[in-house]
C-alpha cells in the first residue's frame, strides 16, 4: 500500500511540475497532451460558453464570457496547488512513521502536506525523519515558487493583452465597430489618408507577429476578451486581412508590398492558432459574388481605381480562402463577433437614421449583409461597363 501511495504521489508531483514548466517557463508552444491546463481549460470553457448561451443575452452574455479568462487563471493556480498537496500527502503517507505524532489516517497527512505547501506550519505535526524533513522543505519551496511563477505569468499575460488591444481599439476609429475592410478603405479616402495605408499594414504586420508569438506560447491569452463593446481582436485581424486582400486583388492605386507582407504574417498567425485549437475544417472564402459586387461598387464610388470586376472577384476569392474559414472557426470557438468584411452603410437622409436607427437593406442570399443604395451600380459588372 505504501509503495502504491508513494508512486501515485510522485506521478501527481511530476504532472504538476511539468504542467507549470511547459506553459509558463517555456516561451514556445509544446505538443504535449499530458498537461492539466491543456485539458482543464477547454473543458471548463465549453461549460462556461454553454451557460452563457443558455442563461445570458446581449451585453450580459459578453460580460459573462469576459470573466472566464481571469477565472481560468485562478482555477489553474488552485488546481496546481491542490495537486501539489495531494502529491506530497501521498508520499508522506508512505513514510508516515517519520512524522510525530504518527498520523492514523490520510486526512492528517494531507493536512500536514497542506501546511507545508502553504507555509503555514502550526507545529502540531512535525517531521522527525530525514525523508519527511526533506519533503516538508521541498513542499514549502515548490508552493512559494509556484505562487511566484503564477504571479509573474499573470503580469506577462496582462501586458500582452494590453499590447494586443491597443491597435484593436485604434482600428475602431478607422473602420467602425465591428471593423470592416470596406469601411476602412472608404474612410481612408474620405480622410485623405490613402498614402498611409502601407504604414497601417506595416503596423499590423508587427502586431500579427507579436500576437502570434504570445498567443501560441500562452493560449490562455486568446480567452481574454476586449473591454469595449462590438470589438474583438479576431474581427479586427479579419478586417485587416480583408483590407490587405482587397488592395492586392482589387484596388490599383495603393502600393501592394506591405499589404502582401501583412497578409502573409496574419494568415500564418490564423493558421497556427486555429490548428492549436483543433481546426478540422476545409479552407474556404465564405463570401459570395453578390457581396463582392456591393464592395466593388462602394470602392469605386469612394474613388479607387479598380481591377476588372471578374478578375478581381476571382483573385479576391482565392486570396481569402487561406484565412477566412479559420477566422470563422476562432470566432465561433471563443463566442465572439465574426469578421465582417463589408459593413452596412447608413443613409444620413433616411427617416430611420434621423430617428437614431440605422437603415439597412439586405441582399438576397448574402447572409443579411447590407446593400448600398442611391445611385451606386447594382453589380460590379455594371460598374465596370459604366
């Protein structure tokens, strides 16, 4: 019995120390499945998401989802400490004759292990043998070290979260909330900032590289939601990737080099992260030609010089294939807003707008996306002919 308890305790300690070492100390993704965190976080997130879907609505649901990431961090710390206590308790139970007074049950040994790990040390049970003394000291050292590591880990998480959200919040001023690639390009024309689009793509290329490095190494970061309504780093990245794809395939008068670099890094980020979280779908564009016709007409009306409609549509569809379905998967997994590549335009003369409610027209078969009105061409092909 003592040998079984000793071996079980060693296994518990090994799992905890390995589970702490991999995600906190090693700053890179690891393929190991023998980790408590890699199993506990997805299971609890699915339960949390189910509760949110069935018990909450609207803003309350988003606030509820926003509590999960801090909860998961505390839950992991509690689970690690609990397993440390159980592991040391099992080993000490195997050599309980080295404790004074000799415990008569496992509960007393577990109490002494908890007092050692938490550095309480009331002195009602003391180690008298060399092995028990070593384990008591080791338990105190690992308990303090674990708490220190987790505190450092949390500061690192919060720092990465703030750096991630800086550009996401700034994008809302350029592309509205939720952000849209077409709206972004329209606003850059209206504000006279078209020549600054390459600089914007360069900034988001750096953002993608940094967030790729931090979120793949520390996947818990993905569960931290934006603190602003209608904002999500997933939809923001999708808007920038769509804007880069439009510049590469449709818009003529914007330099394409930086857009290509941003699209490569961003698509790499989306691929690595979706694979980590179990993406098993097939790549696809998730946009039909009628939606592209509306976008094409809006960009033409904004003043951009465009490629021929048919050529642009085929090229855009191919360009979007490598990341669109993966972004949809990540948005669904984290129950956040999906990327909106073409957002509604509000008519400032409509009665609905004067009453404070945006007026929206819908394209048949376009997933409820708004249709531009007024004198804009109904399709991209008609725009090209005109």
